[in-house]
C-alpha cells in the first residue's frame, strides 16, 4: 500500500490545493452549465472497445442536456494515487475522477474535494442504496456519488454440504448455526472456511467485527476495536483457528483456491467477481445471505466519482457526476462492468441472472470498509495483531488492545 505521507508532501508542494474555491457555496446551484471538463476513469473490464462505447453513450446523455464538452481519459489502476495527486498539485488534473472508499476521506480531510451537498437538492438521493452512500461521506458532508457496489458473502460447496449431512436449502444464517456446520465439516475431514489472513482486513476481521456490532474507529477518532464487540470478533477468528475449522496457513494465506477447487472446503467468501470462475468450473455451489450475529453485515466496496476543488469548471463537473450516476447510466455502466448498481431501480439489469440478482439483494448489508483518513494506514497494524493472536502469542483481548494502541499512535501523528 502506498503511504499517505506522499499526499501530505504533494499538498505542501502544491499550494494550489490549500486554497479551496472560496465562492463554492455561492455558485453551487447557480450558473450556466457550459465549457469543457475532463474525466479520469479506469479500465473496469478487459474489453476496451465495449467500455469506450459505454462512455460514448454516457457522455452523449450529458452533452445532449448541457452546452458542455466531456473528454474521457482512461488511466491505469497502478500508481493511481500518485498520478492523481501529482496532477492536482500541478493544477493539471481532471475535473472529475473515480475514487474508492479509502481514498475519499484522505482527500476530503485535506480539503481537496468539492462538497456536493449544495448541488444535490434535485438529485433524488433516496434512490441510492443506503450503504452505497456510507463511503461518500466524511464528517457529515457528501464528497462523491456512487456508481457501483459489491457484496461479499458465503459461497458453499453443495457436495460438501451433503457429505456432512446438512441441507443446501437451509444454509446457516447466524454465527451459531455456522459453528454447527463447521464442527460437522471438521468431523468429516473438510475445512469449514477460507480465512485469508495475509489479505485485506475487509475480507477477514472487519465483517466479523461489524457482525458483532462493533467498529474499528469512528469519524470522530473514537477507537472501538477493543471494546466487547471487537474482542468477540477476535475470539471468533481465534476459535476457528484453534479448532482447525480453517487451514493451518490461514495466518498469512492469500487464498485457498487449491483446497476449495479440490472440494475439500465447505465455504469461501465471494462476490460477483467470483461468479465467473465458479460458473466455468464443475463445482456445484449455492450462495447464502451474509451471516448475522448482533448485526447482519458484510463487506462490499463502493466506487464513486468526485470533483477536486481546483476544477476549472466545478458546476459542469458536478452535473456530470450526477448524470453518470443516474439510474439509466448506471444500467449502461454496470451492464458492461458487471458490478452492482447503487441505485435500487437500476438493479433490474440483473433480473434474469440468478446469482447476480441474488448478490444485488445483499448490497443493503455491505459496508465499504473503515471510512477514515487513516483507514489504509491502520490496516496492517491490525492485521499484525490478529496474526500474533492466531500464533498463540496473545489472547484476543491482548491483541485487540494492542491494535487499539497502534491505531491511537497512528492518528496522533
């Protein structure tokens, strides 16, 4: 992960970003939409031709309504933070760009993004899935509008379900029910779950922590990871490891594809991205709703478009953000990319697709991660403490307390 210190350095060097548009509120709802804007996007599929045609249609829907011209520029995913920040600092950046949940609060906290709330009175915000808006807000202000979501949940191997004497039509819905299945799987020589301890906390600790009713840290810097709910999540992971419901390498594993593909694992965490591989395989699978303990919650990223404060044409830029995220353009975008629309009405593109329509129902439970400027920085610190616990060197409480101390030290910098 790229350290956030590069952002601070670039902001210091690029003084243009320190001065937000002083007349932003005055012009938020006034002024003719005209001129030119540049929009930076990323390659969302491997089909550049299909994406190009999609963007042509979306741009046309905007240019038909406004006397403004849009230029779409596709930039690679690699080094995107550095490219965006360098361009903005040089006052040579886009008027609109795509952002993900761990970027937005960093940029917003530094005054780099236009607050969108003054522009949104006519935007039918109640059409968005509530969870899709979580990642667009920092300190109760809206800085982006979402265009895509994911929802991770459990994919079960039907053959393993039947081998352990369970019913694929009655899948676990709670921690306690999953524990019963995990015990049965272990007794029959199967692993119950793929815990990928070397990967992102979004796919390991965080969903369990949220399901326990906990949080990592609030936007007001209240550290909550070591309260009772947080410790319960640490305990649940530790139990799975001690009882060998998850593989021995789970402390640092990045995946368990070989075990899953060999039919030796009951369940894995998956999303729409997982479907292509599963549907091309011979594996018989079913998808369950996200688990519930105190809360029914899971992880799912959100993608959004934002406007930098040094845009030369913020009015036109914001109107493009509103246009690209309206229901019709979300249908166009997500039909091509196969992500889930963030407007409820646009989910009808998956009505005839069994699995994607099922996953689309679960975005109501999907949180986008820790929305905090330090969200990226604290993740490896938390990961290290979970790993230490799984190695048997700390109790769940000790690991949670150590994670809290590390978070406190980081936000104090």
